[in-house]
């Protein structure tokens, strides 16, 4: 069966919505979004002269990146924005089916997971989650498995992107906690502004995939 790139994207989106409500099955994908959110905070800290103390991932899909130094504005802003951009990048690279680029992207993700495990994982849940994700993302490096696994990687990209659209909305709970509240304190702009901006960025990433060149792909 041959599908256009847009039809394939629609199927990935529909599957992501379904799996998001399936207990246990949805966990690796939730952990992926949390990992990319927290590592985006960490990378922002490192790039602005700060340091990462630890990254914590919980089985329920929550997470924390503890940093010091750096530019607090960029560190706070980067979590939700970064996860959306990671989702776009993962899907786009997998969609190229260029073995060199695909392996390079997967290799980067594996290195990120491995470095996080070695340097910043301090608790049992984080270590277990990172080991599971390492196994999942290292699988495409086996050449004979790439074609079948590339759809899985694309699905991860879509799931991460869709969760980046939805997750900031949970900040509008009146508790003044989280990245939006931190940015509101730093800038004087209301939390709603930052939630809306993250929402627009994530939707923009999804639209970028939709508006890209229409190609065809054969699926079994």
C-alpha cells in the first residue's frame, strides 16, 4: 500500500492519540517526551555557561532537571520549546530514509541517553527508564532493522511533538508552578503568554511537517 507523506502523518497522529490513552503501552513515549524536555533544559544551561547537577525521570512521565548557573530565562524557556523542536527533527530525519543521516541522528540520541545515564542519573527510576530508552533508540543502528524501525522513530517524533502541544496547557492550573511561572517572575509577562507561545511553537512544528514536500511511501 502506498501512502503520501500527509496521509502517513495523519495515521501517526491518530495512532499517537490512541496510544496516549493506553496504560503501560504509552509509557516509553511519555518518557521520551519528558527526556527531551529535561535535556533541553540541561543543554540550555550548558550552552549559557551553567551546569547540570542531575536529571530525574519518573515512571509516571514527570521529570526534573536540576541546574545551576547559566541564563535562567533560556533554561526555563527551552524545555517545552526544545521538546517540540526535537520531535520535528526526529520525524524529519527519519522521513528522509538516508541511512547516513538516519544513523547519525539515532547515534546522537543514543549518545545523549548514554551521557545522561552516566553523568546525571542519580535514582533507580531514572536509570531504568534510560536503559529502556537506550534499547529502543539503539535498535535502528542495526542495519537490517532500519526500514521497519524508521516508522517507530517517526511515531516517536510525532508523539513528542503532540505532547509538547498539550503539556504546557497543564501549567494553567492556578498554582503558579513550573516553567511558565518562572518566566512570569523573570519577565513580568503572565504565565498565559508563555504557555501560548510554547503552544504556537509546537503547532508550528507540526504544521512544518504538514506543509513539507508531499512524497509517497510504501508500507507493508
